[in-house]
């Protein structure tokens, strides 16, 4: 049987990159919509001071669920695996930051 042609986007690296970058983009959009009168570094410092940085970051990672399902619907199983790996990596970072 001939091997089916693999889509160029069905790669673990594409999924990992998407899963790591999309939450950062969402976080930056939240900053742009919410705080226009302070710099991004001041915004980060304020969020950290209020202990809200990890919580907002966790909500931004939630967008990975949608990307994961889109990749599964498109039958990009390797890319979906990469998104799952990036999400697990974010979860480990959150667990470590809460322990510190």
C-alpha cells in the first residue's frame, strides 16, 4: 500500500511552537486591552506583586485546548501531540512557581 502524503504542518515541532507562542500572544493581547497607561514590564511586575501572573498565565494557556482540538479535527495528530507537550510544560512551570 502506498504511504499517504504527510501534511507539512503535522509535525510535533509545529505543535510545540504553537502551544508555546499562542498563550504568550493572548497574554500580550490582555495587556493591550487592559492597561494602556503603563509599560509591559511594569504590568508584569504589578501582576507578580499581586500574585496574579500565574493565574492569568494559566488562563492564557487554556487557549491551547482549542488549538489541540483543531489539530485533532484536521487529523494532525503529531501537531496535537506537540500542543499537549507544550501545555504540560506550562503546567510544570506553574507547579514549580507555586512551590517557590
